[in-house]
């Protein structure tokens, strides 16, 4: 058995020589992920003054809880890294057993912990109303409704021809591979039912011709010569970039156009706003719509939400789609007044 060789909490890795011996056999692509986990576990190892491969089951589980993972894929990947190290330690004769080898995928669900405070539909609507541009408000609304896709391509590919106002439906194209001009070469498509507010914001974005910079908060120079708006490219896309010499006129907007606008709104509203956070807030809203009284959200209902948000593994949603999170976001007495209507 191995004993700890150092208790210096300033070291980036506990038992650095042993850890590096293990890291040296990893591929160039995986080594950074493994090293990052060891840097996180270093604090606990130092506190206990022993390498993580000597941890008891309870001590290992305390480490897994400390990751505060939001979905099962994340906690499983962290556990696999630690398990890989334990397995290597067994092979090297450093320990007798890999405690994590008997854990099944479902066993990791108990380590999920969600501390995010989600935005209600009413709060989302308030932020949309504060947007100076329909072009920005529509991004928030689409994400909240479950539109996304790879690199947010479902938002970027949305055109005037994909809007079916008469049946309150939109067609979504998720690009899997782009051609040299930025158009979908390989893609999937689906249809989504939407409400009147979404359709109104889409129409506003389609009709918008100029884009107000930084939601109207521009730091002017002494000469007051900074232009407060830019001209938008005019084409059939809902979300469009500003007119520059480098933009293609009839191609979908670059992914960074959407990400920059979300980041700008995050700065303006002083809010940790990301595409994933808006989508998770939307999932909680739709879960609340499916949940009745204090009953637990059923597996079938979680699958319905996963399908709407195009999430392949519904297991990833269990960490936050639960009665506790839903009722914390939508207390029963406020359920009706928080809804869309």
C-alpha cells in the first residue's frame, strides 16, 4: 500500500510524482481533463493527508458530491476519471481494489446537485421587454421555448419560410455539417408548436432593419461621434448580423453573432445569462406546466421536455427537473399567474 508523500497544500497535485506517472500514459487530448480533476481533488487529499486512491467509499462519495454536478453525464465523466486512476493504482500494486468499479450509471444520480436559481416565464418576459432590439428578444424567447441545436443552428437557420403562423408552428433545422459557404449540408429538421408571443417576436425580428448597439447603452466620445446603431443585413433569416464587408448576405448568421448578443444582454442586465441557463429555465417552466399539485414529475414527462429541447439523454435533466426545483421557481400559489397567457 502507498502512503502520502506530501501534505503541501500549495502543490497543484497531491502526490504529484505518482499522479504524473499516471497522467503520462494518457493521450494528449484527455490529459488536461484528468489533470483538472486532480487539481480539484487536491484540497480534499491535502485535508485528509492521503491520496484519493486510498479514500474510503464515504470519502470518495464526498468528493463526488463536492463536484456539484448538474447532470449525470458530467458526474459520470468525473467518476470515470477517478475510477481510471484507481484502476491504474490497482494494476501498479498501490491499492487492492477500485471502490468505484461496482458503481452502475444509476448510482451516480444521487450526486447531482443543482444550485442554480432559474428565471420564471414572467421574468424572462420582463427581460425581453427591456430589449431594445427584437433581434435580441427573439433569441431569449426561442431558447426558452427549446430551440437550440448544434452551435445554436436551429436559431440561426430559422427563416421567414419556416414560420407557419396559421397553425402556430415553426420548422427548425439543426445543422450537423456545413458547406463551405456556411449553409447546412447535413442536417435534421423538426417542427415545434409556439405561442403568440413567440410569433410576435419573430415577426418583429424579421421586420427590424437597424440594430441598436448595446441595447442603447453606448459610451459616447467627447465629440459624440459614435454611431448608436448599425444596419442589419436584409434577407429572409430571423436572426441577422449587422452589415459589414465580411458578412455573406444570404447565409445564416455566424454562431458568434448569437453568442455575443447573449453575452451583451448578460452584461447589460447584470445577469449570468447563457444559452444553456435560458434553456434550463425554459425546461423548468414546461415542467411546471406538466406538474400538478405536489406530485413528482414522471419519467414520461421528463422525456416530453427532453424531446422539446432536443436533449438526447433525459437522464441529464434529472438533476434539476424535480418537484423541489420546480416549486422553488414556481410556488403553487403563483402557478397560474406565472404561466403564458
